[in-house]
């Protein structure tokens, strides 16, 4: 694959993975809007690995706490680290089960249409704006309970609809439950780690034994560039959230959704 194509894919994935604008939608749209060949599952896996590395590095302190808490899950009394580890595990279950159902039934392929992406971009963007505007800021990560983690997991499962945005819908759910903007984004990012791992493992089954030297080289380049782009985008978003709401992302979603729906219907 040409280097410029790898750079384009890495930038699209890296920049949009953690912003509430749907990376999967943008990756689906790149070949459809530009006419270039679809990148294939193997490169999708590589791009996800790159962004996974970025979120692990950025939230390394929280990741270390979750790993420490995992070792203590069988204790009678849980501390903050154990609650964090348990919450991440619980929040991952609904999206994994829903993802398996969509894959086995073939529904996942049916949802990969520009029309679905356009409507999801607009509707879930409006939902993000509503709850960000109306939501309180009375909770933080320390208040996370197993029950809330399950609710987060159900919100996250909705993101299997292309155009929804996994980070966007998790942030929407967090704001609806009263979490402040920074903590909402932080929870959404931490939830992405086991979800990306599960998604990558599932996608890897489709390409197992089908890679060659050229594809591995392209995958390595794509993963590295996606890592750099994702780390920069993540750092910028978390810094901006100290003074800016999610409204700019909502505006972008509305413009993108309007364009896509106009393209489909007009």
C-alpha cells in the first residue's frame, strides 16, 4: 500500500478514535468517498493497536491501578483499584456480547452504510449535546460502582452502530449520570482499552494466517503513525476539556451528518 494511503488512514484513525466523532465511521467513509481501495481487516487491527498504545501510555497511572486492582478482585473488601478493575471488566461485557451477535448474524455488515452513518452521526451528536448541556457534575471516577459500570457497558454497546462513536456515547452516558466532563472522558478512554483488545482479538480471527511480509510492514507503519496521531489528539482533547465543552465536536458531527445524508438522498 502507498505510504500516503497509510498516513491518511493513521491520521483518520488516530485523530478520531478518542474524539467523540466515530473513528469507525470515518474509516468506512475513506474508501467510499475517495474511491481508493478498502484498507482491509489486517490494517484495521494494526490501527487499533496503535491507538490502544496511545491511550495506555496517556492513562498509564490509571492502567497501573486497574492492573493492581485485578489481582485483588477476590478479596472480601475492595478498594478504589479493585472497583476500577471490576468496573472496566463489567463495562466490557455488553459490547463484546452484542458484537458477537452482530458478527454471527451478519448484521454488522448491513450497518456499514453511509445512510446509517449519517443518521447516527446526527442523532447521537444531538444526544451528546443535550446531556452535556443538561448534565450535572456531581460524580467522579471514585464514585464508579458495578451498577454504573453495567450502564456504561450498555451505552457502549450502542457504539456498534457505525457513526455513533464509542467515546462519544460513553461520554454521553457519563454526563447523563452526572459525571463531570473530564471524568466522563477519562472513563470513556479507560473503557476503550479492554474494548479495543476484545475487538482486535475478534478481527484478528479473520486475518489469522493470511498476512505476508509486505502487509506486516504496512501494518507496522500504520500502527506507529496511528499511535502518534492518537496520543496528540487525546492530549489536546483532555487539555481543552478544562475550558471547552463538547459543543465543537457536536457542531462537526452535525455538519458531517448533514453532508452524508444530503449525499445519500440528494
